């Protein structure tokens, strides 16, 4: 990989990691479901008019849009609003690789290798350590919501594999059109029209900046750059850079939000990153009659977050 391409891969990981800190700041300005709806609205418009028509069937766009956009990001934003720290959220979401492997085995018959099973066990141990740490200092309910978000991400990963989109940016922009109205409807029902209107009336430059960052920087730029790298390098070369996301997530949260990083949390990070590395860098034994596109973990989403 050329030095410029290497720097771009690290930049994308940094953008996605810092995204969790930006979400935390944005939640001071918006109710969580409204914030998530605005994120997808701004990501879809005006980009949808420039990326061309969808390159996969609408059933995949709608399916991923509902599972990833509504369920995964709705749970993540609500969990963070309920007290889940930004840095820990960036770390815990990496457990999506374990859920992806489990769903792929159950639904697609994709059998994990022994090394991948070991990686899953190590990653789950990391989640256990993180839960112990969070239970001593924060709400376990919020922690559970983010774990549920990771599970939804795993389901959406399998749907994305089935869709096999040839253009990651085109796919993500069209997927972004799906969650806008469902998330807005859920916001009106659960957060209330008065709270939503108050947030929009009091919108300032900081609030608007968080929406622009999570929509255009993490989604449009992040996925566009990641897809560009994947077209020029093997996935096995690009995918490991996604393991830097929680490093940047925890570091930026400590720097800008003064989040404490305990010894237990560092242990959880080491276990999770190590387990995800083992899970992501080994191929599954799949039935010969089935063929899948092996997308790296960070390409299978958001918007990141």
C-alpha cells in the first residue's frame, strides 16, 4: 500500500472513531431518535442525486435500512443518550463481528473455523470485562442497548453480504434514505413533538456541525474513501485498519469529553480488539454451493457510527 493510501486508511479509521465523540456532543442538542433521523436525512440529501440509481434490489436497501439505520443506530443513539460513554460505545460495537459470524452460521451455513471461534470467545471475554467495568461506574441498561445495537449490526452485515453491492458509497447513500421517516415517527411518538421542535428551534452552529459530521464526513467521505481503497487493494490489506476505530474512539473521548479510561477498560479493549482481529482475519468454511462477498467489518455499516 502506498504511503498516501495508508494515510487515507488511518484517516478513515480516525474519522469513524471520533464520530462517537461527535455523537455524544450532538446528543446535547437533539433527542437521540431525532438526531439519528437528521443524520440519515443529511447523508441522503443531496448525495442521492449524484451517486446514480441503486445497483442492488430494493429489498436489500430497505432491509439494511431498517435493520442498520432504524434498529442499530436507534439503539446506539438511545443507549449513548442513556449514559453509555462514547469511548466505550466505540469499543463495544466491535462485538458485531461475533454476532455477524453467529448469524451467518445460523442463516447462511457459514461455518466458523477454530481460529475464528477462538477470536469470538476472546471478544466475548472482552465484553464481559467491559460490562464489569461499566457496572461499577455506569448504567448497565445503556450498556445492553449498545450490545443490542451491535447485534443488529451483525444482522445487517449478513444482509449486506447477500446484497453484494458493487459500489459501497452508492449502497450506503440509498440505504440512508430508508430510516429517515421511521426514525422521525418513532421520535415523535416517544420523544414528543414539543421536544423535537424545541431542538430544531434552538439549533446552533455546534448542533448543525455534529449533524454534518456524522452524515457527510463519516458516511459520505468515510464510505467513499473506504470503498476507493477496497477497489485498489485486497480486503485483507484494508480491513485491519478498522481495528483502529476504537483506539481513536476511546482516545478522542478521553481528550475532548474527559472520559476516564480505567485499567479494566484497557483490558477489555485489548481482549475485544484481539478477538475481533482473529474473527475478521480468518475465512469461514462455507458450503461450496454458496458464494459471498467477504466485506470487512467497517464496510458493513454506518455510519458509523
